[in-house]
C-alpha cells in the first residue's frame, strides 16, 4: 500500500537567538558546563545556529566559573565543577591572566578579622548568558519568542526565597522546574502582558539570580544599564 504524502511541510528549524535557519544545531539553554556529571536527563535544548553557539562559547565558560565559585562554597560535592573551572582558566594563558587580574581583597573583614579575597566578573558578559537563558526558557515554556527590544533587569546576589510566588507582582502562568538536583528555576508570565515575566534561578543551592522582563508595549521598568560593573564571589 503506498504511503500517504505528508499533509504539510515540516516546519523549518529556526535559531531562537537570531532567527536564521542556516547551519543549525542544538543549543543548551542553560549551559551544560554548570552541571555535574552524571548530567540530568532533562537538560533543555533549542534549535540554534552554529554562529550564535560559537559567539557564546567564551561567555559560557565565564558563567561556569561564576557558578562554580559560588557552588564550591556549598560543599565538597561541587568540587569537580570548580576543578573544571580552574583547568579551563589554566588551559589558556591569557584567560588565566585575566582571571588572576580580577582577584582583589575583600573590603569587609571575615568573621575571624582577616581580609579574604574575591574574584570580580564583568556584569555585561554574565548578563549576556542570563539573557540568553531567559529568552530560551521563555520560548520553551510559551512557544513564542520574546521581542528583541524586551527590557531585562537581573539581580545577583539575591537571597534564597522560600516562596518565589510571593514575589510575583501579577497573575498569570507560573511553574517550577528541577534539572536533576543541581539547578532549579521558578517562572511566571503575566496574564495581561504576556511578554512580562519573572525568573528565579537556583544553582546548586548556593547561587540565586532573579530576572524580570518587561513587555516593551506596556513598559513599566527601565532597560538594564549595560556596562562593566563587576559581580563578585
């Protein structure tokens, strides 16, 4: 019996970051490098082009270092993540020199009265990865992309919230997702302004990031300022 022809054409894969359909691959929305092995089975991927994938490579490494530094404080079980970060820094002399140049003395003494050290991270590069994660997760959960001119505000460090939904300033769709026992995030999308959303990330129970997006047609928040303001651990 002859096979029936398809009733419609297969929808082409479109890069969720730039919209192209050329040189497509799969992109991990939350960088795979922030997870410990064995990797969770429910890591989220979306179609992405090779150009966008490559353009985030160095920023993903920096974000991994940022997460690893925080996560290592949580206990020895996260040591492999920090070890991988250190190996990555030492693999490239210029990258290692850059990391060492960002280590400074804490302004506030530790409990024992001594001055510790800290490493600063450029907020614009960390923010670039965070923005990509939110764009991808928004499309993953809603099936539609955020407009290019969406306003983003992200805060770190933020304290751990026992009830994320108390922070929600509006009614709408909400959810909580667990990627293994390593990374979790809660999210909410406003019912009356679908491009307005809130995202609360928990990395290894030690690093917490809050992100708010605003519908550009119903703007209530100012765009996040770009710059080199450092984030520290």
